[in-house]
C-alpha cells in the first residue's frame, strides 16, 4: 500500500516539476537558436558588405605611395634649405 502513495506523489509532484523544468530548458534553447540565427544572418550581411574591400585597399595603398613620395621630396627640399 505504501508504494501507491509513492506513485501518487510521483505523479502529482515530481512529474509536473520535471515538465516545467524541461519546458524552461526548451524555451531557453529556442531563444539561443533564434539569437544564433540572427548572428549568422548579420555575419552574412557583413561579409557581403566587405566584397569591395580589396579594391578599396588597393586604392589606399596607391594613395599612401603617392603621399610618401611627395613627403620624401618635401623633406629633401627642407633639408637643403636648412642644411
């Protein structure tokens, strides 16, 4: 007869608590899945936005070369004036 009380206690108390805990875990997993999907989508958009980066870097490299050549000429002229 004592095991009937244990079975009833199991059904009335333990099973609902376990179901509630599993429900909370599954809800958290769903929020994590949604956040990871948003992160993946944002990464894809970022990668698409960077498609023109190599060309932009090539222009920047050429600009740096042009500026450095002018700076060297300027420094040589200043050195002549001061020296």
